């Protein structure tokens, strides 16, 4: 039962991410997400499950300073890249403007 719930929430997050990709502003990758966090633009940071711990800790620290929320994606970096609609891997993603998506409300539950 728990696995189905996790799978359903990861599918919902993937659908919300696709909507953000189509209508919002975002950054993909560690360097651009780190830069937008330092500039104070990011609202939500999504980190893949297998992101290196030093990178993850640095992103969490910058998110805390920026008062941004951070969400740990259930899948690995390949699945996060596919959820974004890209054919490459990415360890993190920063959402600047959600556009038509209601991902902020969905992740704050």
C-alpha cells in the first residue's frame, strides 16, 4: 500500500514539473540552481535521491539562508531529468516561477 502511494505522489510531482517546464521559469543543474539561490530567485529546490551529499548539504544551507523550501525527489537523477522532459540527468532543479502549476501548494502538504 505504501509503495502505491509513493508511486502516485511521484507521478503527480512529475506531472506538476512538466507543467512548470511548459509555463514557468526554472533552472536545471547544480551550477545554475546554486547561482539563482545566491541571487535569491529560487522559491523551491528539488533534489534527486542520489545527489552527492556535499552538494545536497550546500543546497540545503543556501535554501535555509534564502528561506526557500527544499524537496527531495523520490527518484534518482535520471528520473528527475525525465520528469523535467529532458533526455539527460540532473541532480537538482530550482523553480523560480511556477507558471500555471500549483506545485507550491502540492509540495507544502
